[in-house]
C-alpha cells in the first residue's frame, strides 16, 4: 500500500516575509517553496552574452525569410 504524501503549503504572505529575512533565494510555486541557486556576476554576463548572440542570429535568420 502506498503512503499518502502530505505537503504543508506556505501562504504567499509568509513566503514574502521569509524571503526578506533569508540570505538564500527561493521560488514559490503553488504553495511550495524551493531554494534556488544564486547567480554570480560572471554567470549573469555569460547568460547575457549567449542571449545577445542568439537574438542576433535569430534576427539574421528572419531577415532572410
């Protein structure tokens, strides 16, 4: 027999209050709170460079159509 899973859901107000005091960042999804990895400046620069390159490539591709 399977055991029923029980989730203690968090209210939005409690999540926001906790997020202000927390050193870690979290995601709030349907009442559940998940810790997320923090990004460094280097990570953000790499992501921005990739997005810029992909946008440039997609604009060139669309211009050919």
